[in-house]
């Protein structure tokens, strides 16, 4: 701001020209640039003195005066009033303010202006009822709201108006009421974690803004934000403990905080310690003694202990066992050692109590298992020795074995007729644990008799006698029954010998002959025991004599049980036996559109089976009977290839079929073998793509031969084009060299050396022409007379280089 003062008088008469403050102080006259104060006077051209205020402020307003002296006697003075105008200025009015809920809060808005402004308030664009609501009170520093809540959130407008100047100013202030954290009622204050696993402790709180979290361990106040196995999610409030240890048990404090405050909540962590079992001490006790198997287990909470014998699935229950009151299960807490002692008590143990027992310790954390053994000692026993008789013959070596069960193992010796033979070199004794084997090498009659096996341990002694006997061949077969007889086969069953000779039967044999033959001409057949005793390839309408014998390791018994039988005459084949698996009377095909029928070749009854006939029809179950639905399909199969299966194709999916199979020989058809078959559901196509017809062997041979023929023609064409050789070349030369054969008849012979043979040129022939026989050419048969019906044939020999053609005549009576 600059004001000037110039006296209206000659400059020479004016002295002491000055500017003064309202209190009379002289404003300094400063002409130096470096020494200018905020308010100063400065000489201007033309005798003018300027008052300069470099930065006008509200405090600079007031009455200023300009004074001078005229003619050294007269005082001159002029007054100037300076009034300042200040625009609206927001001195303390933050755009975002965050009061704390349930407090008295002043929304700050200090406005400076000159002249002084009028301030009013709006919320969300609507005037606030300052005079109607006592919670609101406008003050110089802002708007006071008593007991502010989240309902007071919003945008407040502080509006300033200067009436003298007409200036209007607005300040939009966003007010968000912050609420301190509040812990959730659903938050768990007690958490269980299993030792060795991962545990999560969750802190749940609400507040505005959303609170952050901190976890500390009590009572050490250790911050767990980053402490080895501990980690904290500050936004979600989750404390994660990896590989929980038993020492992690205790109290933890969750702290939720925001700008409005903080809250704490204690959480107790209970660590479940998995059961641990101390090594179990094994027990060894004689029979009829009381025993206790002890299992000591630790854990938190204290585990429950029980036992299970490994041979049984179910563990013992606490207390006496149902049906076995000799066995009691008990748990006894050992508070001094913080352990649970499980006791398996067995009164008067018996041999069946011997074995492994599993201790099972369980708490809510899991299960621990450990094995202990109860050994029941007892005197020797031969209860499980496998034999009491042994058989040998013709000096065959033999082993006899005794099994002396005992705990501890017994010492075993052998005696024969009261004589100790353990050290006899004629006998070899092999003992492995409880089993002792005595080998009798090259035994004769002196070896037969009783052998005693004696076992002894500290609890007692036991004996077992094995009788060594001489084996013989079986006695006579008591009976041979003819169960099934066809024209060419007989199926037998036997009632075996009364005396087996001491050894099991290994086989049966039959000797058979025709009635007119002697037994020296008889044939033999042997069957292994329990096989199908079927004799085949017999002659129809022939009478046979049969006799039988049984065989064991010694040999065959005598021939016996003689039978005779006149074989039936030749007839149709037996009914074929269908081999497909049947369930509930139905053979199910694994395919939707085809079925493989399989059968067993039936007996042909004297005439070879030449074909099979297959008939199959759609069938429906009507009144518990399968009824054929026409039309039916028939297939015939040659039996030459010995095929016993056939694939029925183009079937309907999910459909029942009745299938009949008959065998045929020169006499006729057999009775049909039948089966009801069902296809599985499918796409309903008449045939599956995978079942495209396969080319027959004959078709493949024809294709191969045709391919080779085409290849030979191509090669011959190439030879003709490039080398002027081959079959085509030979034919061309032949065509050029031979005369027109339109009127050729049988006549004289000319030399045809270019063809390598003879050419017959015919003139007019009589009805019969004799031809002299000449020595035949090489590779040709002698010529023979030809009568009428004469044909000429030309053969071509091709050797890949040149061709040689030969002509011969073939007549009605020719041998060529």
C-alpha cells in the first residue's frame, strides 16, 4: 500500500516533511533497499513523501498523519484513516475429523475475515437446527456436538458470510465417528491344541476403524508378533502356533486397538499331550500261575489304558471279561509320577494265554500302542505230532517226525524196542527246535516196529510212539459202476479197495478187450485219482470185457471187478454242453450287440460230428416260461476246424435271447443244448464298430496274388519300354512272324528256331491224319495222334531277359 503527501507550497519553504503513526511516532524515512521495515516513508520526486506498507495486515489500520513546517513557523498537518478488509480465511478447519464416540466433540472451523463474518452450519446440505437441538452449539472455534455417536457421521458444511462485502465461503468437513474395539461374545476364551500339531487362537473384535490385533503371552508380556513358532495376523487377529509343545499351555492376551481405544481379552490354551507308553516288561510264567502284565502310559489328559491280544480284534474291557473271568483289566492312576498304570491280570495262566499283547493308551489327542509278551511255560506235549504210523517197502528210505511242543524247548531222544538209537549210525536224527526227524535209510524187516520219541524239559517229560509198517499194493477194487454209456464212450465210478495197503490210492486202471479177444490182446488206460474216469474210442455195437485195478506208491493191485458191456449202436451225437457262466438262469453278455457262445464237444456216438446248428430268438418271460418271439435266426458251423465257440452278432441291446445248439453227424441231430442269454444296455446299434467283418484267409490270398500279378505286368511294361524284352515283346514278335491263322489247319512242320520249338502249318487236312512220331523236343512230351477238335495252345517261358514260346496241340483224345 502506498500513500503520498505533498505540501501545496514552494519546496524551499517546507521543512520537516514526515509521516506519523496515530500515537504521533514518526515513521522512519528509509531510502536504502536493505533496511526497509514493514512500514516506512520514502522520498519521491517532486517533493512528495510516500508512506509504504509492504504487507498490509489488520493491525496496520488506524489514523496516520502527514506533517510539515512552512516558513519555519507554521505547522502543516493532514490526516488519513486506513481501514483494512480481510477475505474469509479457514484458520483451523481440517477437512477430515474423527471424533471418539460418546464424547463431547467440537468440529473445528475457525474463520478469520474483516469485517467479521457470520458463521452457520449445514449437514448433508441441510441447515442444522442449532436452536432446536441442545446437542448442537455453535462456537467461535467450531460446532460442539455433545455425546457424539456414529449416527452423527456425515459431511458438515461450515459456511462464512461477510455482510459488508458480500463474500461467501464454504468448508466441507467429513466427520467419521470412531468407536473403540468391542470383543465378540462368540470369541473362544479356552482353546485345546494337540501336541505336535498346529493351533490357531482367534481374536474377534468390532470397531471403527477396523481394529488391529496384538497377542502377548501372560504373565511375561512377551510380544508374539514374530517369535519363532508363533506368528500373528494383525488384520485377522489369529495367533498361529506351529508344532505345539506341552510348555505352550497357559494364558494369552489378545489386544484389539484402533484410534478410538483398545480392548484386551484373555485366552487359555490347553495342550493335549499325546499318550506315551513306557517299554513293557515281558513276563514268563509256568502254567497255573497268576500273572500281571503292566503298561505305564503318560499324557494330558491322563490316557485310558487297555490291552488286546494280537490274535483278537477286540480289546479287553475294564473289569472282568465276559465269559472269561480269569482275565481282569484295571487302570490305576500314579499321581506322583503323573502316569496311568494299566494292569492285565490273568489268574492261573494256561497255554492259550501265551502270546503277544498290545497295550492301547488313548486320550483325546490320539492313541499310542506298544507290545508285550506273556510266555507260558509248560512241559512237553505231542498233541500236534502229525503221524502215529509210517509205511515203507522194498528198502525205501523213510522219515518219521515228532513235534514236541514245550517251553522251554525240550531235549528229544529216540528209542527202538527200548534201545536208544540217537547215536546209532544207521539212523540220521535231524532236530530243529521242537521238531525232530529220524531218517531210516535202506530199511529192512528189522526196522519195522515201534519207535518212541521222548521229550524232556524242566517242567516234565512226554513220549510219543510211531509204528513203522511194511506197505503193500491195494487189494481188489470192490466195484466199478458204468455211470454214462454212449456208442463210443463209458464213464466209470469206483468203490475202492477194502485194504489200501497202508498208502493212499494214486490211480485207477482199466483193462479192456473185445469179447472174442484174449486178455493178452487187451488195452489199458490209467486215470489219476479223482479225475473224470472216461474211456473213449470204443466201437459201437461191440461187446467189451472190462477189469479194474487200484494203484498206490507200491504198485497196482490185482485185476478185479470184471464187467462186460455191449456198446450201443451208432446214433446221433450227445447233447452239447454249453459252457457260458449262468447266474440266476441267465448268461449275461458283456456286450450290447454280440454274444460269444461256448460249448464242450459232445460224444459223437460212433459217427463223426460234421456240423453244429445254432438257433437264437428274442425271448420273453411269459408265466414263468421263456417264449420265443419270431422270427428266429439260424447259423450252421462246420465242425472240421474243431471250433467250440461262435460269436452271435447284430443283436439288440438289453434284450433276452433263447439260444439252442445242436450237434450233427451222418445219423442226425442231437437234442439241443439251451441257454437264456441277455445283452447289456447300449447305444442300440445293430453292431458295434469294433465288430466289422474280418477278411477270410481265402480273400487275403486272392488279394495278395492279384497284387503280385499287377506288379508283374508293370515290370513287364517297363522291360518292354526300356529293354525291348519281356512277355509283351515276345507276343509282339510272335505276331509279326507267324502267318494269318484264319485258315490254319493241321499240316507240315516247319523249323521255328526263333521260337525255340516247332510250328505246325496246316493245309487242308483229311478227316483223320496220321502223324509220325518224332523224338520230342527238350522239355516237351512226345507228340500223339490228334483226331478232330484240334486246339493250339502256346506257352511262354519268361526269364526276365527273353521269352521263348512253345506251341502244342490239345485234342479231344490228347494226353497233353
